[in-house]
């Protein structure tokens, strides 16, 4: 059965997996990253998350509400847990220096595996798409994962903006 599931997985899914692993390994090292590049993964995770909700449950009913609650909770959690003291803003290059962490890879693999598992589950048992006991936890989790990425990004941008404001007009604007 697993062989059947994997063999019917579109090739683009494996390309997305490869991209996410690559970006997760990059995030494991301390490095300087431009603000534009810093937005890539949160936006990709947002797109995967919302496409998972829309493709599996639609944007009507309780699904988007559960996603939004999860996203707000995840963003608040990330904002609180992101150590702003470890982020170094470099306004003259419109970049930041962030410490390395394996957490982004873990989170990316979690949302990827969850999206994959939900797709397989709904292919096998389509009635789950309207079962609140399945839909609500899945949408909360999708939102939570997206919120964690977005909250971390917002915290980093906040640190950058504070540094930019104190460095004067020579720094680059966000």
C-alpha cells in the first residue's frame, strides 16, 4: 500500500520536499540573510498551509476560523520565544544575522508530512473532509505552523526596524 501511495505522488511534491530540506539545512547555520530571502520560507509555508486547508476542506465553515486561531497562536508563540538579542540587524545591507537552528527544518518537515498524510487520508476516506473531529485539529495545526514562521519573521523584522531607526537614514528601508 505504501508503495502505491508513493508511486502516485506527483513529482513536484518531491521537488518541494527537496527545496524545504535544503532551506532547513541552511537555517541550521548562523548566517547573514537579506530581508527578502528571510521572507521566502514563511511565505512558502503560508502557501502550503492555506493550500492544504483550501484543497482539503475549502474556505467556508469552520476550517478558515480554525486556521486563523492556530495562526494567531503560533505567531504569538514565535514572537514570545524568538530571542531578539540573538538577531543582529545590518541596516546598511538590508539584512540580519540570525543564529542557526534546526527548528525550521523540523517545522517544515512537520507541515510537509502533515499535508501529505492529510492528502492520503482524504484520498482513502473522503468523508473526513467534513468531519469536524478531523478538520478542526488539522486546520489548527496548519495555522499554528504558519503562524510560527510568520511570528518569527515579524519578530526579526521588528528587530531590524528598531536598528534601522536608530542607525539613521543611511540604512535601507524594509
